[in-house]
C-alpha cells in the first residue's frame, strides 16, 4: 500500500521546551518533521506560562561555578538566552538557575525552527485524534477552520499531559489530586519597587498583614516577586491550591482550569491593590500582562518500559542506556505554601534511561518532557525545562535514528 501523500517522517505533539528540542534535533538530520502546538507561539511553560528561569540545566555542586549537565541542545539554548539577556547563571540556595525572559524565548524558538528547512510548524492546532494506520500514524488536528489530518511515520508526545495516551485510551497514570503538584500562576507587573532583600521582607510582611486582616485571600500567602531583568518589570508568582483550598485539582478538566485562571487573576489583582494602598514603593505599580495559561507542573504521565522512581533520584542511580541526566532536586509543591526540596545523596545526578521515553508496547512512538515514564516523586525532579530540553533532544534523535 502506498504511503499517504505528504507523509512526514516525524510529528511532534507539543511545542514546549521538550517539543522544540525534539523537532529541531530531528529536522537537523534531514527528517521531514512537523511540530504541532495549540498556542500562537512555542515554548510552553517558559513562554505561555511566563516561567522565567531555566531550572535543571546545571549539575548540583557545592563548589562555585555552574556546569552544564547535558551538553547539546540544552547548552545551545542556554548560550542563546545568555546572549539575549546578558545574564548568566545565578546561584539560588543550593542550586544554579538561568534567568530567562519569555519574550526572548519566543524569538529564539522561532529562529531555531525557521532555520530548519525540513521542519514545518503548525500553531493554533489542537490534536483531537490519533490512530495507527498501516505503517504510519494518522493525526487529527482541530482548528478554527475545522478538522485537518496529517500523517507521520513516527510520533513524539511532548504535550506535557500525555495527550496521545488519552486519545489512545490507555498507557498512562496520574497521581491523585491531593498529591499533584500545584500549578504556578505567573503574571507581569510594571513597578519601580525595589527587589532588594529589605524590600522583599517588607512586602512579605504587608501580605501577611493583609491576609490576617481579611483584605486579601489566604491563597496569596506564598506569593513572590522577582525582577525580570528589564527596567520597571517584575514577575509575580502564586502557587494555586485546589478550588476547595486543599485537594480538588484536575489538570485535564476544563472547568478546573477555568477556575484556576480566573482565581489566579483575582488573587494577583487583590494583592497588587493592597500593596499599592499600603506601600509608597508599590503605589504606581500595575499588572502589565497575564499568562496565556497557568503553569501546570504535573499531569498525566506515560507508562514506559521503565518508570523512573524517587528512590532512583535520591540515590543518583545511573543506567547503561541513559540518554540524559536529571540534576534538579525533587521539588514538591503539593500545597500552596512553597516548595519542599529533597536532594540526592552527594548531589549525584540521576540517569534517565531511554526506556522512560518508550511507551510500553507501542511502536514508533516516543515521549519527552514532563510526561515521560516517572513516578510522582521522580517527576518532581525531571519536569523542569533544563531536563526537558535534554529528553526532547534524545527523543528526536531516537525517533529518526
């Protein structure tokens, strides 16, 4: 039987950090590659959700100086971002992170994608169906014009939500709601307020005062502010609890996601109004932009040929078939009270075996990013963008290898 007309060698579903890495890596081999994303730009958490640091790029070290954990695409992105912002890695407690600006990330991703003649980008496209036809995948895309169909020999799910598993009807798992990592709501603020340590403590005190007085909701307790690196621009970040304040959270449910978006905007607005009224340094501040969507940290995950575990991460376990290193501590945000970090013994990196990228029992399908095969504890480490660049690159290379 003849292959369908316009058959792609590879289709990548989801244009976040893992999807960009997978698609560009595959296209650089000459493979005809399609990258699909539901938004108007790629970058995922780092653009649509305004997450403004690349975590997991560097090895855990007690010595000064950041060392790239996964040379390759992750290192390339880091270099491009440092050139764009003029800001290098920063030590935050026991970890090194790279500040990044979402606007620069969009441009960098656009340029990387445009540079590959065998890579086609399809934005504003939601995948609504996936099926296996003979020796290729048939992918159904939904857009404002209606339903379209594309075909590809191989497929990578870098959707973050293991969307292909949902469409195929199995092969995935998701933690129960009380344990799921809470989403981040990040927003932009225009303000001349200082982000000095003294100013941060003063702002934190005002927020506690506002909560105790009933002027702002208790959900605002963990809010933080950080300078973006651009004059007069600050990012505010809130960890959102479930709609009952504790447990009700489903990252796949549109009603739940709607509540998150509305509540995130409401909390941010109330906090900024309070600060403007109570602090001279905040009095001229205003919210300058909202995220396209709240930042989902954990969702549905694939069941692969191997499931990376929290025990593996704490031990710094290594594998003969590892394709990347996970170096971020397990960062638990199971409530809205801030992160709880667990570090591996001796700051050891953890190998990610290629088997975590291969769904159990399904041929010509690979996964990358936060939905690879990992348990709840290990996912708290591997979900960060620095690691997602590395698993995306590995999936792209393996899929066309």
